[in-house]
C-alpha cells in the first residue's frame, strides 16, 4: 500500500468522533450491562442494527448466525491505494462465560456472563467508525464494517466466512483492533508476522481399575498415571521445541474420584488443557509427542490413555505490507513515539486469524491501561476504558481512509 496521504487543514477522525464521546460511552455501557455469549448476540446485534438504521447506513444481518455487516460507499468508486477498492473493518461482539465482580452501575445484569475482554468496546468503536465514515465519506471505494459474533471459542469469524462473508462483501484487505491493558492509553501496537498464537484444546482420558485406597496393589490408579503425564508434558516444550521458537503446554483441569471418598481409587481420570504455538511444524510435533507420552506412560502402569487434540484457532499472522501500512496510519494519528512497531506477540489466541488466512490484513492492539493494577483481559474486575473510544474508532476509520484515498480516484 502507498504511504498515508497528508490531511491538510482537516480534522482527524479521533477529533471528529470525540464530539460523540458521551453518546458512545452510553452505548458501550449498555452493551456491558447486557453481555451475550457466542452466537447468542441477538440483543447486541439488534443494538447495532438499530443505530445503523437510524444513521441510514446499509446493513445486512444473520451472517454467521448473528453477525452484521454494514456497507458504506465513499464519494467515488475508483480504486484506492495499490488497487484496493474495498476494506473490511472487524469488531467482535460476544462476552465471556464468567461472573463479573465489579460494583459499578452498568455491571453485567446476568450471572455467569461478562464482557471481560472488551468486545463491548470493540463493537462501540466500530459503530462510531461507521458513523464517521458514513457522515464524512472522505474515501474512495467501499468499507465493510464487520460486527462478528462468537470470537470467544466459537470461531465466529470462520462461521461468517463459511456463510459467504467475502463473497458477498469482497474486501481487498481486512483490519481489526483489540484493546490492550498492557499498553498506556494513546498508544497503538502492531506486529508484522505472528501476533497471536494458535490455540489448541487437549483432553486426556485415562482408564485404570478402581479399588480401595488401603489396597492399591489390587487397583490401577489413574490419578497416579495423571500425575506422571502432567510432569512429562512439561518436558515437551523444554526438550523438544527450539529455544528460539515459542510454545506453551498447559494442563489446566483434572477430574478424578470424589473429594468425599478419601479411600476410593477411581477407575477414570481426565485432564484438560491447551497448547499454544506459532509455527505449524511445532504444532504438529507437540501433538505427536503428547500422543506418544500419554500412551506410553499409561501403558507402563497397566492403564490405558487416549489424547484428543483439537485445533481451535490458527495463529494470527499479520501480513507484512498491511502491518507496515497499519503502523504508518497509527503514526499519522498519535505520532511515532506512541506507536510500537514490533509489539511482542501474545500467546493468547484470536479468531481474526481465519480472516487473515482468507484476506491480507493486520491485527493491531490499542492501549487502554489497567494491567498495572493486575487487571488484564478475562479478569472478573476488568472494564473497557471508555476514554479510548475516539482514538480506537478514529484509527479504524483512518485505516479505511488511508487505504482508499480520494486522491487516488482523481
């Protein structure tokens, strides 16, 4: 893509959007109070459609179950930078299945549901960007604002793609923005190449032979087998993955027996965990090594064990050209001193990865602060920082304007 065009004597998108700050803060807090899980975002999608309708913005619903796409045409239909005629901007809408422990007035009204990752803010920022782009139309071509369901483990991006997202709305490039408590407000981070890890789910089932705790020789203890598997699994990364590569194997849950039965050796045990990688070759190797370890360790104790390895999300890999372009746009808004061009990749996962497999694009992170107090994403006391709404929305809008400059059509 070409360099970001100058904006002489023009109000920047964040400054323009700031005039609506109170209105969009109210929208964000309403969404926070009414969180919905993946593919259940009926109310959230309804709020989005209600505002798009009031603004006179064309939109389409039911894509990937509860997804919504707004279509905004610029002043001209000619190509933008480097032949780009259309750009997709994505914001996710779903909440997490967790209990909120905040005390403010707009806390979640539902037990076991919470916007603990800031998708309420992402939806709000994309809605504000859509309003700005529709009102100003300082771009050539078409912008697709993609309000995506089911990011938190439901592969909503994949569902939208399978449902014909890019056939119906053929974006030449796609961009997404995620709030990041580890960065100060006013800063934007972008990582060329791997930005977020692949997320795999592992489940290990161990079948032994139950018995009396006082007579363990007559049983085959699956708890003992589980203990050895847990220990051995930690060697997969330390002894099989190159020190200059990165991977994580975490066994996060174990189920076996009953806490009230102190002398009963159970017949079965189950371990559940996750594997995080960036390289497919590393992913393949870990799956193979875990399967070998699980089988051989169980056999050594006379038990049987099986591994179920589920590849949930691929790694989020930013395209080089689009990542550089996204960094240039960020610098034009906040200055080079507030843009981190090589932000450290996260071992967290993001299903925007599916869109980046289908289209060139980039995933950026918006500073919102808060991590210094121990409150990162997926924390029960997390809350999106409303102060960053104008910058986040303005950055999304600026990406579209820079990719589809009016000057290119003249």
